[in-house]
DNA sequence: AATCCGGGGTA
DNA sequence: TACCCAGGATT
C-alpha cells in the first residue's frame, strides 16, 4: 500500500498568494521574460537554460542573438559552429548537436511551430520541459515550468516525490499542474523558480526568512 | 531506470 | 575541491 498524500487546496492557495506577492518586489528580470521576446528567443533560451544557471544564460544570450537573430540565420549555421559558440555554457557537444538538429527542423518548417503539443514534442530538443514552456509562453496555457527548482520547492512544502525522475513522477506532475492552474500562471511559474533559486535554495535554504514556512513540511519536520 | 554530458560560479 | 546549474537523448 502506497501512502496516500492529501494536498489541501488552501495550502496551494497559500503558496500561490504569498509567492505572487513576493514576486512583485523580488522577482528577477531576464531577457526571455521580456514582452518583446520572440518565440525564437524563448525556445533558444530554454535550450541554453538546461542544466545551466539562468544568470549565466542571461549574460550569454545577447551576443548569440546578435549573431543568430532568427531561425533563418540559425539554419545557416553548421553543427560545429554551434558547438563552438555555446562552449562557455557547457554540455556543448551534445547540446550543440541537438541545437543543430532543432535548427534544421525549423528550417524545414520555415520557422513555424505546430499548435498541438503532441506535434511540438516530436521536434528534436523539444522535451517535456521545453514543450511545457512553449505551451506557457506561446499557446498561453497553464503549464508548469517543472524543473529542479520548482520540484525542490514543491517537494519541501508538500512532500517528496516517489520516483527518481521528475518527468516520470505522477505525484509531482499532477501537483505542479494544480499549483500553476491560475490566471497569472506565467507570473506564478516565474515566482516559484525565483523563490526556489533565491530562498528555497538547494544548499542552505533560507527557511528563517521564508514567507511560507508555517505550512512547509520540510521546515516543520526539521529536527533542530 | 540509469547514465551521460560540461564549463563556470560558489562555498 | 566538491557541488550545483530553469533537461534531453540514448542505452
């Protein structure tokens, strides 16, 4: 018998309200959060953000976009060129090859993405996370940016996942969709990522100054 | 389900 | 020096 975990709607609203409020004052600003960001810029940013600090990507992105402003220019780049230019970000051989495959696919598609999630997910480099981001940003749907940050915050507050892989864990997936299922879904997604990165950190989380520790499972079961 | 990829920042 | 970073593909 697996333990049944009950998630209270009031607890979800507690998290939503407090983090959205916090975000107004302390949310981070990034190029890809700009209103003017194109779909191209959004997708490229997500590719760079994989296993890479947001601040690092933020600094790197402008020069890349200057060199490759759109899918059209990116489609002219060779695989090795892409590997070389993204070297400072790391994961450059694999990620460069995958970015190249993505660029060639969008060259074929004349820079246009399909509207259906299932078809988007067939495009190389469009895994679960980036497809969620595409839904959130482009299709304006209430999809979670369920990365290691959001997973850590949700797990500490509500309880740990059952499976090792975030992407395979039904509890975490369901919970994430529940939490961001509000009108200001995009802002809340960003709020959660920022809060997890700045307060609910991996190492030495700042629990004493946390706005939601009163109902946090991790905080309230810590042995002092 | 496990493993690989990686340079750069941080403690 | 060890650890971590807005995952995806392959085995």
